[in-house]
C-alpha cells in the first residue's frame, strides 16, 4: 500500500513540474502573438498612417512592414531623432524589430499622449473616430479626459446610426424580406454593415416603427455612472432621455 501511495505522489509531483515548465515555455509564444515582450514597456499604434516599421531611424530607410491601428509593440531602445522625427526602436514579435515614428504610438506612461490622441480622434471622422476613441479608452484607463472621449464616441456612434439606416434601406430588398417570413428587425440587426462597429463594442438598436438604427447609449450611461459631475454628464442624460423615447414606442 505504501509503495503504491509513493508512486502516486511521485507521479503527481512530475505532472506538476511538467505543467509548470510548459506554462513557462508558452509565455514567449503568447507574447509574440500579442506583439508584446514580457517586462518591456508597451505601446499601441494609434496612427497607422505613420506606422511604417523601418530598419533604421530614418524616413527613407528600408520598410520592414506596415502596422495596423491597435497593434501592440514593445519598446526595446531609447528614442532617437532623425529627419526632424523622433523614432522608437520596437519589437513587433520576437523576430520582427525596427524603428517607428514616436507620433504613431501612444502609451499610458508618456505624458501628454492622452491629450494628443484626443486631438487626433476629434480630427477624425466617422468610423475612424469611433475606433480611435475605443483605443483611447483601452489605453488610458485613468485619464481625466475619458468623459470627453466617451461623449465623442457616443456622438459618432449616433451619427453612424443615421448612415447605417440609409445603407441598410438601400441594400435590403423589401419584397425579399417579406417572402422569407422572418421579421424585418432580424434583417436589419443582421445587416453586415454593423459588423465592424460591433468589433469596437458599439451596439445599435432598431426602431421597428421608423425602421431606423439608434446607438444603444453605452458611452452615455458610463458618463452618467462614473462621471456624474462632469460637464459631459448633462448632455449624456439628455441623449439617454431621447434614446428611451425611441425604445418605448
């Protein structure tokens, strides 16, 4: 009996060691998929127009690859200046490294980055404003500018609802919808134009009487709940009142 018990204990110990070792081996792979190296400062691409990864800190250096908005990188060297532009040496994966213009990136630890990103998203239009607002909220969890960004996100989402209503009405055939037997709202709420907004966490409701999309108001509710004394809160409450009137019809 004691021999069997000892064997079971040894087996359990070996399984634990194997599991722990496997978890350590997986860490670099996970970091590579996310584009972030453990223990290094994280930065996020917020302006993809500038995010050309180059093999040297020069605007005319060889292009390694272009990075999309929202891509995470790790800073692996001090900033250098060339051609009037500041560059950071970054790691995209364990094997892909290069230099990016500092203005293409944002990071929570760099003073003024939240203000710069707010200016950028305010200068953006339509979906780009929504995507950059979502990046801001993900990166700057403690910024005092969050109410302003939430307000901009809500306004842009409601403006998008108007455009999406027109697009859906133009592309959804009334006769085909009636012939299917499914309710009209099923077609509208499955409209593929909504997909990229859903990926940004922006959800739309559908008014069956007017056949219009409306933003569900999540950003406005967050303003009222978390920042009730902010200047944006009064506007958010009015927006929610209007939204409530459309959903109770």
